[in-house]
C-alpha cells in the first residue's frame, strides 16, 4: 500500500543497511564473529564463557591475516536490560510478498515490540564479507 506510512525506526534501519552495503563494496575483508553463548560475566559473575574466549582467539587470528573483525556478542541479550530480539512471525509461510529485507514486522508499537536489536544486527550482517558462528555445545 503506497499510502501506508512506514515507521521512522524502520526507515532509519533501512538507510543504515544501505550505507553498510556501500561500505561493504569499499572495504578489504570484514568478518562478523557471532558469539552464541548466553553466559557472560554479567550473568555468571567472575566467569567468561569458553565460547567468548574462542571468539577472541578467532578474532586475533583474523586480525593477523589483515581481516577486519566485528564481534556480535549475543550474551548481551541475557545481561543488558532492554536488549531484545523479537521472533520472526513467519510471514513467508502465508504470503511470500509480505516477507522482505529488512523485516517490517518491527517496530510494532501497538504490541510494545519496539527497539528490536535486529535493526543493528541487519546492518552488521550486511557490512560483513563473511560470518563465523561460535556456539557452545
């Protein structure tokens, strides 16, 4: 619907994604390291997860190879107040045209589903030439 007014937050996220795409074309090599552990020193005082330590080792190796590293630490979801990722609503299963990049399901202010961290993560994924997921077993 061309008359539908998009959220300013969605428009801002889309503009940042477009800028990340332009930067992607201009950078040498960039890897997004994703730390998939839910533990960190904020959720388990005095302890750092082995997964995070592996991310640091991988980052050091990549930097030695002259590759830019961006670390996405998903444990922040468990330790930072207000940090959240809303679930996919599965729009593609009912109508493929409703599902597009970036997701327009959020923000949904009527359901208090705003400030989705995915808006930033989309940008970081777009800027990366490669993605490495490091997760606990």
